[in-house]
């Protein structure tokens, strides 16, 4: 990797100052950035280590919800009783990330702001992997790539497992920068890059993600992840749902899809399909079908359409305690 | 002449590896851990292109970089680079980081040429040529009987195309060595190798010195699986750099990406198969057209037909060259491919006939399938062995209660299925190896041989044999291997280490015991014939008389040293085996979970039951990875490997490992055959058995390995006409 300046501030204020120069990267658990640096995919001139800042680590719950510091590890998130009890969709998604060793190091902020795992990007072809005006992804091996929004050039998938339930739960992210603090819905941390020079993240140079706040909720919520291996693997499709119930029926629903588009994708079609319905196999299947209505798979990933359908169906049924696929 | 003891104390028991604690605790020094004083670090510059010519190379800037002590150019101006990962140069520097930076400062001007990196690219008529003479070399069909005619008369015929991808060895310790040259006349190398003798010979050759002037040391090593027989260009260049750098040791070990790209692989295999049988399930004919790629090195052929008796068969294989790293021997080369394709076709045939898969296998074993017995000229029929193994395996997996025909495995979305497959292997010994055994006056015992422990437990096995003969404990024996200057030892390939090394070890220990008895008998006022050894005691006429240590003191100043040679009747060759798999397939997600594997294996006389079982567990886990996860993914456009890592190159983690039941088929008849190797056979049938279990569960063949959600869902979709 390229040699770099290194700083390890202990306060957010110091970190902000250190983040000012161009070509500076924030380092947290290191499970993404370090690999990118080793592979020369990212070569920052300065690295600012944020894990010595205690203020970024806390997880606090109150009547308004739970505030999760960006520096909290996934392991700490999993140990928090309130998360497991009230936000099982978030707990489950975090539980399925990587390995215990990685969850001990990786942080909530790092999970949200990690860069795509697209193997063309990681091989040094740039985020959009365009060569001579052609998409390497579209022409090549796209088995793990997007099945939604595939008319554009951004064919990678958003890699964050936590963003999916956080968006379904209506969480907000707090970002601190030279111009002060701003709060945005988690969905707005991401965008579809329009050109090679644009990043898929909206966090600007010099800014630090400090926390996410998940509002208090009575919504039934759940996540379902389809993956190849049981151990250490990336989701092939992930769905999170949050359902405000109206008696036996679904009042309002949030359905969010992960690993299938360049951004975590809210599926309004699936939400509409389930709202006003009693939750059962039929309605859940219909919502799954609705979720993939606009899917346009690439040459090698039509199977992900099926996985997305099933992920939505299973997340919905899991929210009401039906885990039929575990019955054998 | 030495013979295996009829009532052994140690042989056949479970003895933990002598170096197990050191390995598990991190105390053991692997070759890649060794850092002699003054070590320089070597880093390889390799081709980023699948096909290119070096127009020019300029190392001037790199040579001036901090810490750089030497650069050797491997591919100079005009040289062809045939795959991503092909070697260009190696830089030696004071630190690894400095060497990496310097590698990036070497300026190479490439003429990038068109490439083909997949079989389909390469087989296209307009494909660029990997080598002159064409990308596809089709061998003439090997024909037995009259297959076309017989197939026409068959009652039932199945036709299918099955394919297995290229996979790589993924040794946990990468390839490499640290070399230290003493002028131009001597070299010492700490090498991660499965053949210290071969590495010594190669290094000697490149320095034009005698192999006796090269010392290759492999105290322990982290996996080879067939890919670590030689010094390789990396090791030879390390020695050259050491010479260039005034004899400072130079360490060159590959990184993970290079391991995938350049350090070998198991070739792919695709087979278009027609298999016919009569109504009663007896095979009548097989016609198979197959191809595979061994990258730039070839070697993709594999045995087919496999195991079963076919009076009429035709088999034509085509070798396809692609611009990708060359194949190397990989644990039972060829057999897992042949087994998977044969067993899949046979299972599809059984399903079409509505026949039980175990029954159809028994029915199609040859009447006589002779392998070697205990001594030269003796034979043993493998068919009854297979039958007994299938019976035992079927009981252990619960075949009778659990097996349901295809498509009848429950109403839920998760289907259970069972599968079975048979395999075979050689595993015999070489007859020219030696072991020395030294008994010292202080009671210590040392054995030596220039073999190495690739992981099979060679060190422990040789200590057990010696301890058995001398009435001592295995931990009493200093078991010295992994040094090329010791008496000639076997390279660890073909499951030959234990069958090659056990006989000379037994001979050495037995000769040393005889010499010891002759030496000490007078001091004990008895004849040598009255002496025996047991429990660390010297026994006279069946009475414990003196401790081993005290008796050794009677040797005075002189040690006893004997060199044992190979003898007939102590080892044999030719094994069979069968494996059963039970899987769960989620038909909505295509996710396969293996619940249980039963592995039945014969291998003659087993020395250490514990390391023997470890070999079978390891083989099964390797086969499970082949069945479920592994695949080298090449990009057709850029010509590079897309998953040269351990993340998207998928391998099982702990939670992917099922219950594994291992049973030795070790009858008296088997024990009488002597020692046979077991490293390779247990990895052959696993991927085949898993795929058959998947087909049984979901009612449709998944023709492409690995059994990934993508391949399983695609097969399910094609069944429903949605493909």
C-alpha cells in the first residue's frame, strides 16, 4: 500500500480538523479500507483512526428510540438487549454479517459506509467498471450484481446489511462536518452515481458519520438474508420489513431490499401489495412477486430475482413468527 | 526379514501427532516463519495481462528505491506472458514493504494481445491462439467393444452434460522458500514443500552444483495437495538473489492472489455422456465426449468410465488451452472429475429405471476387479470389498429408512436427499527409499529420512513404528524428517509416503534392535536370542531385567546405527471406498446444506488411526468444498481472475461442516496387505455423492458444480420450463 500520514484523535473536534486536507480517509474497524489500500483501490494520503474516540461508541436507548454510535462494533450492537427485543430486523442483519472476528472489529458506521464489493471495482476498474465505453459488468460475470436499476451504468450492489433494516425502521443518520451537524434519513446516505467521478456515498469530504438514531417503534419487523454459505458470506439478496399492524391486518408497511441494486432499495410495490391485507402465505407471496415486478436481471443473475421474491416473503412471514422454511 | 507384528501395541492405535501441540499453539516454525539473521524479502512482479509480450522492461528506478538489494528479471524484452500471474521479475529488499514499492517502480511496456480465458472463449473458431497449433487438442477416442451398437440395443439410455469448474489448491501456507547461498558452492533453503529431495535437485541444477551441497529444510509445512513438488521459479530466483546479495538469505513467498493465479489448480471437466443399460439395470454401453482446461499447462484428462464394469465404451477427451495459470497435480488428480461425471450419469440412469442407487452400483461392479494383495503376485478382488463397504455405509447413513426415490422427498420447501458414490486409488510405495535408526548410549533414539510431513502424520507414523519395535513410546523417538541431506526419502505425492517409508523404517528399527541385542547380550550374561523389548525394559527370557536407558549405557561410547531398506510384503497398492451424503435443499432459495457424510475407506494396515481419520476428514471437507462452493471465476473481457482471494473464492467455514462419520474398512485380509496410502482417496467421491443427494432431494439433476443457489435454482427453473 502507499505510505500515508496517520492520526488517532480522541475527540470528534480533533478528528474533524484532521479530516480537513484532501485525500484523507476515516478508518474505523479496518475491515474494508485496509483491504482497499493493500490492493491500491484506495490510496489516501492521510488516515484518521476514529476508534479511539469514546464518544462515537455508545449505544443508548430511551423512550424515543435507540441511538447507535457510528463507532459501536457489530458485536456490541448484538449484545444490546433493546436491539434484539425491539428491532429484530436490525439484530438479525447484523448477526449475519461476516464472522465473529470481523464483527468484533467492524463498526456500524463502517458497515454503512463501506464501498461496494463488486469484483470489477475491487480489481481496479473503477466504481462503474467501464472500459472503452462498455460495462465490464454487463459484458462479464455479473452473478452477484444488480437486478434493479440496470438500465444505468451503476451495476454494483450496495454492500451494507445494516442499511436495509435501518431504512425499514425509519432511522436517521447524523453527520458532522466543517459546516456543522446535519441529520438525514439513512436512505439518503446513498445515491446512484451518475458518472465515473461520483461516489455512491453522499457523505462529503471532511464529514464524519457520528450516529444513527432508530425511532421507538411497535412495528413488527424482521429481516431475511439469502446466502450461499452459512459461514462468512455476503447476502445474495436481503429484505427487511417493518409493519405497523392494524388488528390482524397490515396497516402500513416498509419493505427494503439489499444486495440487489446500487442503493438499498425501498419496494413500494411490495408495501402496497401487503398493506390492508392479513399476513399469510398468499399475501406474502404476492408481496414478493410485486417486489420483483421491475427487476431487470443481467446475463447471469436471473436467479437473484427468485431470491429477492423469497427474501421478501420470508421477511414478512418472519415478522409474524412464521418461519416455515425451518420446519423441513 | 521384518514383518508387521501380529499383536501390535501401538500400530493401529490413536497416537496424537508428535508436533500437534506445537502446531496448535503456534510454536511450530513453518518455513514461511523462518527468518535467518539478515533476511531480505523478495516480492514477485507478475503479469497483469492474460496475454502480452514484454516490449521493454526498465528496472533502473526500482534499483534506486530505498532498501532494494537486488532484482532478477525473469521475463525480459520479447518474452511472452501467457496468463495473469506469469512471472516477470523478483525484487529483494530489506523489508517486504520496500520490495512491494520497488516492484511497482519497475517499468514494463507491454504489447497486450487478445486472450481467451474460458473454455467457451477458447473453443470459438475465431479465438486467438494460446499456443501455436490450436487451442483444442482432441485425442482419438478410446474404444472398448462396440459402444454404438450396444447403446442402440439398450433398454434405457440417459444423455446428459455435466461440468465441474477449475478450482485451486488454496494451501494455507503459500508457496515459497527462504534461500541462503554460501558463495557459489552451497545453498540452504527453508522450503514449504512436499518434496525436499526434488527442491534440492532443482536448486542444485540451477547453481550447477551437487545436490549434496544443498540442504532443504521442511520441519513442518502448511499444505501442498500436489502443488508443491518443486522449487519453482520463485525458489530458484530466491537462491540467485541470495548469491547476488552476498549470501544474505532471501525469502520469497507468494501472496494469496498469486497462489490462485500461478501456483496450480485442478482442471475443469465437462462431459457429454450417453449411458445405456438393460431393464435390470446392468450397464451395456457408455459414450462420452469430454473436455477440460489445465490453463497453459494442460493435464485435464481424467479417468472415465470410472469404477464400474463396462464391456462397451467410447471416450474422447479434448484438452483446451486458455490464458490462465497452469494446472498442477491436486489431491487424486483427475479422479474427482471422473467420479462426479460417472456417478451423476449412473444415478440419472437409476432414476430413469426407478432403481435404488445402491442396488444399481452393486449390480455394475466387475465380477473380478483384482488389486495387489500382501505380496508380489498375490491378488485380492476389490468387488466384495466394495459390496461390504456399501452395506456398512448404507447402514450408517440410514439408507433403508430414509431413502426415497427422486421427487418423493416431502411436501415442504426444504427437501432431504441421499446420495452415494464410489471411488478408487492406488497408494502404493516406492521401493528405493531408506530410513536410518540410531540408538545412542544415553538411550535416545533417532530416525532420519529425507521425506517430509505434508500433513499425513509422517513424523508420528515413523516414530510409532520405531517405538513399536523398540518397546518404547512414540514420544521417546526423535523423528527427524524434512531434511534433504538425510537418507533418501519419498516425495509426498500419490498417497505414497506412508507405504514407501514404513517398510524401511520397520527394517531400520528391526536391524537396530538386532544389533543392540548382540551388543548388550554379553553384558547381561545371556544370548541375544533370549532378549526382547517391552514397556521401556529389556526382557531376558520373558522377564523384565533392565531399563532401556540402563541397557543403552552398556553400549559404551558407540552408538548403533542401521539403515533400513524397502522389503516386499509390508505395503501394497489399490484401494476402494464409498461415501454417502445426506443433504437438505431449500427449493425456494437453492441453498444446499450437507447434513451428514459417511466415508468408508480401506487402506490396508493402518499405522496411526488418529492421523488416518484426520486424512479422511480432511479429504471429505476438501470434497465438500468442491461440491458446494469452489470455483475459479475468470473475466472474459479483461482476462483476469475475479476472485483471487478467500472471500469470493468460497470455502466452507465451521458452520458449513456437517456431521462426518469415518469408518475404516480394515478386515484381517486388509491388514495382511500391509500399508497403503490414504491421503487422496477420501476426497474423490464427496462432490459426486453430494450432487447425487441434491438430485435425489429436488427431483432434478443439477448438472453444473458447485451446488450453488444459482446452479440449483437454474436447474429447478429448467425443470419447470422457465429457463
